[in-house]
C-alpha cells in the first residue's frame, strides 16, 4: 500500500503545468467546434 501511494505521488509530481493548460485549451476548442456545429433550436413552434 505504501509503495502504491509513493508511486502515485511520484507520478503526480511529474505532471507539467503546461500539459494541463494544453489539455484545457484543446478541450475548450473542441467544445467550441462542437457547439458551433450544433443545429439551431427551432424555438419550439411546430407547424401542423
């Protein structure tokens, strides 16, 4: 258990803050592209 905890702490300490920023930038751009390509809502008024 102690070795697992030490390994987790060691792997977390190796994470570069720039990698986290890059991940969030890519995530934001992906969400923007998906949102821009989403179809418009018709406003809820339907013709019969």
